[in-house]
């Protein structure tokens, strides 16, 4: 087992990893930018190192600074959290080349699954259902039009190296495809350093359902159930829940088996998530996230498994501790992302938190790095907290979520709490009649 773990991240995920390490008796190192000197992860870690100014490129994305911090403090492993360098295969390689352990999957698996076009082809070869589309990246708009004419409109252009909705364009007819092709390529180039795009059939009202997977170095791969992530805007998730109200036990097993096959095809190790689109009783591979997810607490609540501890154990060469045999989810859980954003316009709203009250009580969990008088910086993601609630079933969980959101007080910055309250009172949401288009016609 490791003696000291450096967390190459900030905010609530850094605190989450520190908590897991403390329970395992491991020392921790926090890295931080100048803007995060007063953050809680700096306070609670055993060691801390300032790795640069506020700009991410000069701090949290600086591989040399992070490696130097590990060497200075004597860390022997690095946990990347999510975002920043967590899905950067070069970072994983450098960590290992420097005699440290990367707490995550092998670099080659990250590289393969990070190329969305190659990941799609790999999934197809593994017998995982994929959405009809191009065989790989396309060089010209004419090539894209030829594929679109074959599979039928509407179609969607996607950045091969992308994520988070950037480099994505929906096209409803040939003229729009030719118009949007270069726009998608240019946006992908700016966002990811690669202008390669591929094309898929656009599903008009799908659900976004993902499977949590875990694999160890001894050939064991498990699927730990699904998370429904359909409540999102601009491809950014707002609410996640497990189990999905749309899945039967038979569908859950089929999706889990497909996810396991893909992991085996790429020799995957550690935590990962296979994301699917689900419509009309069929599911299709979308992408794989080769890291711990923001929404991992949902799975922890319905499985009783500490996924971060499991990550650390597996990276240290230990076997998965997940029990053998058929796996069943217990109860129901939901996660609400509380962001420092205007709940109507979604414009970021950084500033000083002047008053704070976190909810508690049975079945309520809050993962957060904020405190009273904390100054939310404008430089990073706007996530302030993750409110996670658990109940005996979906309606019980919704009721608990309403209660917890009413008790959740943040003053000084605008947050998405009012939006979550409104969604939980929406009849369509209560029925579970949702899709990724739910927010298109929803307003406060």
C-alpha cells in the first residue's frame, strides 16, 4: 500500500480523496494555485504545495509542477480526481515513468477511449451496440454528407477528442450539415487541440444512462449498476439518480454485460464509466470516462461501496473487494449539483459566501469544499457542492430531496438550488418521464 498520496485536483473531489486516504491511514498532499490558498483541501491535507498562479494552465494543468510537488513531499502515488489531467494519457505515463503510481487506468486505455471515434469502433468490435454513423473521423463535409444521407437525418457532428458538449453540432438537413461542419471542426480544434470530428445519427429524445465499472489487475471486471443522467442542459449534467426509472433488471444486466465486454477489450483497470444513450427500449454506446465521475456518490449510496478507496486499493495492486455473485442495488439515490450560477441564465456567479447552512438528517450527504466567508473564484468550474439523498424508493428520495434543498442555504452568490426545487415539483419529472431534452422546455 502507498504511504502518501498527492491529489492533483481541487475543490470537493480533493477533499473526497483526502477523506478516503485518512480512513485508510494514508498521508496526503494537496496542491493548489495561488487562488486556492484558503481552500479546505489545503487545510485538511498533511502537506500542501503551491504549484502556480490562478490560471489552470500554469497550475492544475502543469504536469512538471505536480510531479515536482510529489517529489518534494515524498508522495508515492497521485490521484487525479476528475477534470484537469485526469484523462490525460501523457500525464499518466509521466507519473509512472517518475516512479510514482497513477491512481487510475493504464495510459493506453485512457488514450484509446479518449479518442471518441476509436472508442466507438472498439465498442463495435466488442459487440457493444453503437449508434449508426461514420466509421471514424471524417476529412471533408462531403464525406460527412455521404454518411448522413445513408443513415438519414437528423445527425450530430462530434469532436473525436471531445466532451462536455463542445465541438457538437446537430444537423437537420444537408445544407445545415455543410454549414456546421467547419464550425464543429474549428470549435474542436480550439477546445481539444484536434479538429477531427465524426458523425452519428441524432436520437431526438434519448435518456442518458451510464454504467459504473470497476476492474482490477487480476482480470476481474464488475458493473455496479447504472446512473440516470438525463437531466442536463447544454450537455452538462444537473441531476443524477440510481437506479434509472426506465430500466428493467433484464436491461440492466444487458447494459452491464456490454460495459464489461468493452472494459475487457481495452484491458481496463480501475474505475470507469460507460455512457449510453437509451431510446425505444434500445441502448447505444456513447463514450467512456476513464476516471472517477462527479456523480460517483450516487452509486456509493445504492451499493455501499466506497469507490475512491477501491480505486486506491486496486492501484496498489490489491484485488477488488466487491462481493462475488449477482449484484443488486439497494434503495434509490439522487445527486443535485449545486453550482455558483444564476438558476435562470446559468451565468457563472463567483463571489463571497456570506451565509451557509448545509442540510443533514437521515439519508442526506453533502460533498463540498465551501464554508462561510469562502470566496468562490472565477477561474474554475462553478460546482460548489453535491447534495446526495437516499430513500427506500424513488418517491421517497424525491421527498427527501425537497426537504434537504429547503434546508440548504447559500447567501452571497446565486446558486442552482431554486432550479432543483422546481424540477422536483415537476409532474413529468416525478413520473420519471424524462430525456436529455427535458430542460429544453423547462423554466423557473
